């Protein structure tokens, strides 16, 4: 069959979470609350870094960019999912589906690039403290962040283009709340093992290389912390690194299951796994990375006081 798009499918149906209208309304309220909290928490962190000059350092610049990414990441899925809960047709156009696919993947890839950059920044600050100010300047930090964004958005246009050229002649029902490669490839009228394997290889390379880079950075940090004479400082460092690694492991664990093994793309529970790394971690990450930081908490408290003062 000709691989050009001879599709008669002009829209897809996203089943999301099939359940009664009452449960759909309850889910709508729950995810609306989660989305609002995510926007508020991450937005507060961005404002704190922007307004407090003491936070104009590479570590906080990275945290602010990470918070901005989390806002963008959750916004690629949750608003459409909320609309889907209230919709009777639950349809999404062919173009909108693949645009969501592109932005959803680009934001996810960007997160796998920013997390190693943040780990590397901590490695330099703790293991190379004398060289850190000269190596990790604000200018270099911003350039590296820009490189992460540009590279992330250049990773998947070609694979997505080839998927759009597959013939989709029905059915058009996607058993998911987001346009993901597995469900989309399953709807193609012809098998596409080459595209499936290529997507899996590309995803695996990005995921495993960045994950082991993060792991190596934190191992070096923990090794350096072991030489610190103060037991209190060691405990605090272990606690901080442990919480960071826990969040990284949960995020990477879920995306490894989802995208490194094509056989798992159509398994049961795909919605729950996707929901975790696309909607839950954007809310939890700022709480783990920022709100345990004294300087960040002081800046947020200052913003809160200024807001209350201006209102009164």
C-alpha cells in the first residue's frame, strides 16, 4: 500500500477515562484543581526568581526555567483532557492530534535535558566549588538552557512526519487521553515496524543517556559529601539528594516503561502511567526542588507579604 496519507480519517476520538458522566465531572474537578495548583506553584517560583536579585544565580535560573517547562508540559495535555471530560463527542482533529503529540513529546524531551543540566550544576557547585563561579556563569547557563529547548524541539519532527504519512482509514478511536505514538500507530491501516522501532530507539537513547548522566552526577556529589566533617550537613545533603533522586527515578521509570519498549505501548494501564509523568510530576517537582530551599522559601514569603500589603 502507498505510504502517502490516503487517510479517510479527519479526526480521532479520545476515549480518555471511559466512565459515567458523574465520575467524569468529578475527574474534571480533580484535574482542574491539580492544574490550577501546578500553575500557581510553578508561577510563584518563576516570579520569586525574577523579582529577588539574590536568586539571579545559575541554580535558580535553572529552577525557574524548569518551572516554566512544567507549566508548558502540563498545558499540552490537561486543558484538552478537561475539555474532553465535558464533551459529548470527545473528538480531536487530525492536525490538532499530531500537534499535541509534537508539543507533548518536545516538552518531555526538554525535561530529560534540563534535569541532567540541573544535576551537573549541583555537581560543579559541590565538587568543584572554587571553579564553579568561573565555569557556570549566568551567560553560559542561559545558553545551555536555550540549547536544551532548541534541541528538544528538533528531536521528533521527522518521526512525527512519517507517522502522519501512514494511511489511517479507520477505526479512529484512541483509548487514551493524549495523542501518543503507540495508540496512533495501532490505528494505522498498515504495520509500520520501522517507524515503531526508530521511535523506540530514539526515545531509549535520550532516556537512558540522560538518566545515567544524572545518576553519575549525584553519585559524585554524594561521594564528595561523605568527606564533609559535619554530620548535620551530611544528613541534609543526603536528604536533599535522596528526594531529588526519588523524583528523577519515578519520572524516568515511568517514561522508560512507556517509550523504551514498544510492546508496552498498547498495554492496560497506559493512561495511569502517562498521567503520572505528565500531570503529577509537574506539581510535585517544584515542591521537591524548590520549596525545601531556604532562599526560595524566603523569596516566596517576601512575595506573599508584598501581595497582602498591596491588597490592604
